[in-house]
C-alpha cells in the first residue's frame, strides 16, 4: 500500500468516527487523542493482537477477521463487568496483503465498533513480514462494580454462559462478546470473580483459582458442550467433552457468585437472556488452586486432555 493509500484509509476511518460524541475531545489527526476523564468511574485498558498464521490466515474472510479483532478485545472488557468506550489499533501490513483486503478488514472492524458504540481514536501503520493487528481498548466501570479474577471464595458457585468447544468450526470468527451479560451480572448480583474463556475452560478457570488462592470441584456431566464440538468429534462424546474443556476461543463468561445469589440469578437470567444458556458447572472448594472432578455424584479421575488450553509458547 503506497503512502497515498495509507493516508486515504486513515482519512476514511477518521470520517467514520468524525461525529463521535461524549468525552472524546481530540480524535484522529493529532499526535494523541484527548479523552476527558469522568469523575466516579474507573478507566480500564487492555490490549490484544491478531497475527496472521496464528489467529487466522489470509484466506479467511477479511471482514470477519476485522470483526474478531475488536470482538476479542470487547470480550475482555465484558469480563470485568465494564462498558467498552474507545480503542486504538496498529497494523503491520506485508506486501502479500492487498489494500482491498485491508479495507474489508476495517469494514468488519468498524461495523462491530459501531454496534458496541466503541470509538476508534487513533493507531498506526507499518510494513511487516506478516499481517498483524495490535489493539488497545478502553472501558469504564463504577469502582465498586469492577470484577477481577481474584475474589472467588469457598462455597461460591461456578457458572458459564453459552456452550463450549468446537470454536474452530466457526465460532471464533462469529461470536458475540457478552457485554450485555457482564453488565447485567454486576448490576443484579455480586460476581466474586470473572474471566472470558479465550484459552479454554480448564486453563481460564485455573487463572481464577490461582489469583483467588482457592480450588474447585467441577461436574463433568454439567459442562455445556457445543454442537460444533460434537461435529468435530464425529460422535465421540469423550472427544467432544475434551474440546469443551480445552479448545479455547469460546469467548463466553466464566464467573463465580455467592451461594445465596444462585437461585435469584437463575430466574432473572432466563427472563433477560432466553437464548443464552447459563450453566452451573461446579463450586469453589479448598485453598489449593486445583480442580477436582465428579461425575454422577462420585469423585472421578481428571479427564485426559491433549492440551489444557491454548498457549503461544
């Protein structure tokens, strides 16, 4: 992409968000963006990358890759019980990626940004050996409503939204970040810990357990296995369950709540999110960050997993 193409694309993005309202005082076109702080709200920031050959290939739909670039970041904000507000994105473009592909990538990104009312406030372009997109997204939340990974305590119930596994079939490009669900949880109950499932149920639950310094008991019969996991497993229920435990990129919410809030949440959840399953998969127990397993009320050996979740190393 030549200089004129690069700046033309920047101008197009700038125009798309020219009418952004609220606390954005200086947008794209200056050395930095200026974002007015709002009293009584906590500011969140998280960053994530999309790398060709790791998260997608150039044969994937550019539009969907663009959607995923922002959706995965929005999902991180949702896992804190917060509202996404703005983002910056930096692109590394190899010669093999055409300008038309990049424009479709941005079309997907901007469509989802508008859907979640998230404003692009800047970024950068560079040539590179492979395509990558690095995004930093901002969010906000009331200080007393932010949910971390470190608050789970003994007796808490463990819940998950949606169904798990088989993300490679289609889900990792077509998922819906659980922003509404996260905001609902912090408004109606008191989640003690929460995380979005990006690296697999077992691995992401382990993050909560280590941060909270607790253990967990999971019921294998309660794990919500997706239809895509079953398709990829070709009818092998054990393989389908393994995928639900370790595939990753489900981008569902995994959270814990005090026992007295369980029934109350069940009733309000069904009314507010009739199409999003809420499943209780176990409880927080013990003081060591270990997962114990049960099936049909009996303690069983840990399932044999080919891998416990996605890892970059």
